[in-house]
C-alpha cells in the first residue's frame, strides 16, 4: 500500500500475506503493528499524519480510541505471535521484522514487480 498513491517517491507498506490473513479479525493488533512499522520508518511523527491512502487510514483508525493498556495488550499478543521483537537490553525497544511488515521507498521495489503491480491496479474495477 502506497503512502501517497500518486507520488513516485512515496513509501510503500508491504505486508506479508500470511500476516494479513492471521490478523484479519484483530484490528487492534493490525493497527499497532502498522503504527510501529511506520514509526520506525519515520512516517508517524504525529498521532494523525497526512495520509492519502484510504486503506492505510482504515488500518490506523483504531489507534484513535485504543487506551494505552489496550495498546500494550495488543503488543503482547503481537510478540507472542512472533510479529514483533523486543531488545533484550531494553524491554521498551520494539522492532518489526522486515519479513512481517516492511515500509520501503517505492524506488527500491523491483521494476518487474512495479510493472505487474501497476498493470493490476489499472485493470482493477473502478469504484464509483
């Protein structure tokens, strides 16, 4: 999912398909996981950053009403699933493995993949 879909220099959120499937019914865990990955990539400077991608905004929406306790519980469940890692020296330091969820500049994606992705987006039915 692109942060700014019409910008060639945007960041892209790349979820592992198995992670998406696993977290499908766990909106709180999905929101916290995406928040952690975006924060690590420098895209979450404020609680409500500008985002032009409706899909990303939907993933992040639960953060607006989760309490700190609920966020901590979601992080504990993510850690139990192996979707986040804590540093042994600092239990407050959390990392999202790139194999789970990665935020990369669009220009770093494989050109062949980008061609296929753009063709798939162009052939998708338009919402009206």
